[in-house]
C-alpha cells in the first residue's frame, strides 16, 4: 500500500467535503454549495409531493419550486461570472431566491401532518442557512 492511500482525507479547498481533525469517520460537513443547492431544490421537489392539493398550495408550490431551483442555477452562473461585479450580482440573486423559498415554505398549508411539518421546518432552516451563506459571500466580495 502506498503512502497516499494510508492518509486520512485532508481539507481540500475545491473538494466536496472537509474533514476536521478528530472527526474522521464521522459525518463529513458539506462545503460544496453547488451540490448543497442542488440537494435543497431536490428535497423541495420531494416535499411538495406530500402536500395537500389546495388552491393556495398549488400556486405557492409553483413559486417555491421555481425559487428553490433558481438558487442553484444562479450559483452556477455566479461561478462562471465574467467579473467580480457580475459575481456579486449573481450571488445577491441567489440570496434573494433563498429568501423567497423560505417565504413560500412558511406560507404552505401542510394539513396538520407532523411529519410534513418537520420536513418543512428542516427546509426552512436550510433556506435560512443558504441565505446567510450567500449574504456572507456578498459582504466579502464587496
């Protein structure tokens, strides 16, 4: 076995996960925002399938699905930005779409189902964290 195969994963700037010292084997913390925003949009799509079909939910779900997908799509665009100003603008759009996702998540009627409510709470938390992450990126780039 070569020396590289024996070593634990290290913090890699462009990698999906970073292992902190002492956490080897534990659940790794995710740092790849492209993947995280993709998973957020995917989870939202799974969540909306569980909701009761009310008139309000039908319209709000359409907006939620669009906004949640736009978070990731705009982040991909930000990574391909032509300038620092363009990057900052795309990240601001990501932040705006994450806030909009949180708004529509809060607005939805879950029909009193505790399991669906807990999923909504987790998605609201993720939308809040994404909003905070994109806000920090904007502050650091300006």
